[in-house]
C-alpha cells in the first residue's frame, strides 16, 4: 500500500530517546486514491487491520490520525533499549502538491500538513537561539515522556515544539539551568493559548487537548519549573551532587550524575 515513508521528529532533530511513538508518514500511491473520497475512519481502519495481521491485536492501537505499533521492546531502568525502536505511529498520507493530506478521524475530515515547513522553522529557531533551541526542546520532550507521569502532560509532544517557536526568544543567555526553568514556567503560563499549525495548513496543534488536559499540564509544568529552581538553588549553594540528583529526578535516568 505505501509508496514511501518519512519521519517527522528526525528531520527536525527533536526526537528523544528511548525512541517511542515515532511519527512515520506512509505516502499512499495513486492506486489507493479511492480512500481520499471516503471518511478518514476507513483508511485508518484498513491500516489498523493490515498491521494487526502483521504484529497482532495486542501490539496495535487505532488513533485519530494514525495507527500505533508497539514492538514489545523492554525499556530498562536507565531508559536504554539497545538502540531499538519501542513504537511507531503509522500515518497514512496522500501527496497534495508540496503538502500532504492525512486523515483526522476526530473531525471526520482530511487535513493538510507539511513536515518540511515544520523542519525549516525548527532550524531557523535553532540558529536564532545560538544552536541551543533543539537541545532545550528535546529535554522538555524527554520530561514529557517521563514514566513518572501516567500519561504525557502535553499532547501531542509536537505541541512543545510549536510553543517553543515563540516561548524561547530573546537569545541564549548562556545558562542551561536558567533557560530550562524559564521554559517550563512559560509553557505553564501559555498552555491555555491556541497554538496554530506552524505551516498554516491544518487545525491548531493545541486542539488535541481539552480544558481538563490543559489544567493538568499547567500544574505539572509548574511543578517542573519549581523542581528546576530547587536544582539551581543546590548549585548556588555549592551542593553540586544534590543538584545533579534533582535534575535526574526531574528528567529521568538519561540525565547524568557526573
């Protein structure tokens, strides 16, 4: 069925490890064009059934715009997977000029998107922030994926990138700890804003979260900002070991203790 595929976070260099929920676009060939005249649920259902035949019902989950596949990779206590991919989100797509059209089962419509525009905006933001923007985004996304949360506070994780295009501004100040603390604080302050698709094609990225989800995200982001402040205070007091432990407690086992 698919003619080719393309990952999204890889192109923007904002994907975190372990490799979970990687969006992969599967561009459908012209022989599959009949799906475009049908409800999005039809193609999502057929992709789901095809993947169930390959990986089994327990490994496949149907979603609004994609089908998730869990490969059964075990993540160890240090968040290592021996470089194996934990899961992917398969996104069926049709080329539409320079853009893509993908199904959106929630709205019952096909929506346009353009990963290349997202990538170019991320690159520009990275360069404008002394090449530190992507590192801060990756750390925030790693926090978002942390197992200490029952589910991701910010959904989808791409929303963090979209917000970072505006929230990380004024230039790099030379201190990771202050920048990430301020980033968490600003994300909390602005999580209730509407965040349009940076490509100007699809629905607002923030539409995936309702008011209850946004309140939960706000609370957890404020906690993260406070925990970052505690880590900074440890550093100010010369308690570097305690500071590193605080950062690891915030971000997870990938944060080094030395």
